[in-house]
């Protein structure tokens, strides 16, 4: 299992998430488990989609690349815009 600290730069303020990848097809963000859709990973580049409805419907398409213990990419949120993210893998 990989754990990542990810910072998403939004217009309001940076948001920091802890992402857990346990290979189950779900992304665990802190205390929430979100099912991943349309996921792909070739060992370097990855993409997946998450749909959320807790504060209004939003579809988020994550596209990124992993380089060693780092990751970076963009989250596409439709009319809400695109947001860059960076992350670092950490051990528990």
C-alpha cells in the first residue's frame, strides 16, 4: 500500500489530502473512501475519475505522473476549472 500527502492548489486556498492506494480500486482520502472510475496506471502515468455529491455534484478527473516518491498533475473539474496538484509518498 502506498500513502501520499497531496497538495491541491485551488483558488480559495491550498488543500492537503492524505491518499491511500491499497490496490482495491478505491481512493481513501482521510476519513472518506471514494470509488475510482475509469482508472489507468502504466507505472508512471495515471488517471482516474471521482464523482462527489456531498456539496453539489462534481466530477473530478485526475491526470498525473509518478516520479520516484513524488507525483504531480492536474485535476479537471469541468466548469469549476483545473487545479494542479503535487504529492509525496511517505511511510507509516
